[in-house]
C-alpha cells in the first residue's frame, strides 16, 4: 500500500447510486469527478497526486474513466464511498484521512453488520483502484484507463 493518504485510512462502500440512461450516467460521472476533486484537494492528496506527475483534474478524470470500466456493482461502491468521504470532508472541515478513519472505526466496531462488511470490501476496492491509477501515472505517465 503505497499511497498513505488514500490507503492508510481506507474507504467504505455503502449504497449504489441511483439513475438510469445517458443523462443519469453523465450526471453520475460529473458527481464522481466533483467528489474526487474535493478528496484530491486535501493537502496530502495534492502532494501525492503531484508526485504521480498529474494534478487533481487529471487524477479525477482518470478516476471517472477507471470507474466507468469497472463492473457495475464495484463502480457503484466506489461512487458511493467517494461521495460519502467528500460530503464528510465538506461537512466537518476535516481531511480525508480523518473522515475515512472514522468510517473505518465504525465499521470495525460492527464486524457482523452488512454495512460494515461493505465498508471493508470498499476499502480494498478503492485502495486498489488508487494504487492502479498511481502505478499508471508513475510508470507510463498516463491513466491506466487510457
């Protein structure tokens, strides 16, 4: 796990995004990108993304492309967690790691709960996605979904 900001605290998956059709798809992509921008602009995130040779805009465009290529359930989990983290950051003024750390603590306190299990699954899913994106930028200078 290379990218401490995104991976040390982890991420949680909750519910699938609603909507259908092209307009809903575009709206979900716009929403995902907006949530990603909030997360990516965390001071530690800015540093990590810069070390990949991109910026928040490039990183988040890549996130949208990678999520679009995922199986539907995985993509829904990623969208949901990114939304919850961004909302938590905006509501509390805390950084990514603090928001996600609280979410993970809550999940670990209830290991038999379905939502807690989804949290743990989401942590691995989003962490792996961020590692893949970082590897793509660091190794080839571009998004692995390109």
